[in-house]
C-alpha cells in the first residue's frame, strides 16, 4: 500500500483532536486547572484577535492555552493545592511544569507552535522567567500573549492560597510588571480590551465533561466563539 499524505486541513484536524484529548485529561486530573485553562484560552484568543492575528491563528493559540498547564498533571495534589507558601523544592517542581507539558506535546507529535507556546509561557520580558530565561522578543509572541492572559485569570480567580482580585485590582497588579514580566505592547492591548469590554472577565465555575465525544464540540465551540 502507498503512503497516505495528509492534507494541511487533515493535519490541523488531527492536531486539534490530540490537543482536545489532552485537555480532557487535564479535566479528569484537576478540574480547577482545566477551568482555568478554558478561561485563559478565551482571553488569549480575544487578545490575539485584537493584536491583528487571523481567526485561525487565534484559534490555534486558544488550543495551546487549553493545554498550557498540561505539565501540572504530573505534580502531586498536596503541592498543586497547597494553601501555604511552597518550599524551595516544591517551587522547583512546580516550575518544571512547562518543560513536562512541552515534552508530552513533542511525544504527541504536535506542531512546534504549540510546544513553544507551552514551554515559554512563564518566560519574562526582562529575562528573569523560567524555564530557559529568554528575554524580550526572544520569547515567542504566542507565549507573551498567553502569559498576560494566564496571570490575569490567576489574579481574578479564587485559589487555595488567595482570594480573587477585582478586574481593576488585577489591572493595577499587571501594570506593575509592565516591561519586567510582560511585553509592554501586549499588556497595553490587554488593558485596552478590559476597558472597552465591561463584561470581559469570565465567571469562575466548574463544569464536567464525561466523554471525548462531548468534549470536542464543547471545547472547540468555546474557543471558536472568542472575539
């Protein structure tokens, strides 16, 4: 039999299936991380569109956002849900999650865009991030966008170790890190979106999906509907 070569559309469909399956595995492991990832996916997609990305590019970023914390599925619950400050060793383990997630994606043979976005979403504009210490535009733009969306959702969400901030409080916190943690242009775009869209912040809630057949249309309709 001859070798079948997939079309670009077929490759994208296969990649989407793999990423949504991995997103479901996050849901089954930790519903809080899964719901966080859903919100971050919407924020990142909206921000990407505002910055001029095409609908396809923004949807791909949203798919990357759905699995940006995939590596956390390998972290023990007592660390993941700890309300007190992490020890040095626990923090080192936590900071390995982008590398673990990227390795899983490499093993699933997904395109480099997704691997790089997941691997570098905790890098900082001034070079003090992790896991590599990239600086400025060395950091892929996809990861710079994801970083802003990720931190905003963490700030505005209830966590075991913190109460949620209001949108205004979160904006003030983000602005304190402009030019150090965040790309100034990306953050400026995000702050503008928050100002022009009064209902931009998504509610924090938990939902369940029991099967892959249910998961794919629900997840993809969520990210495809981003503005």
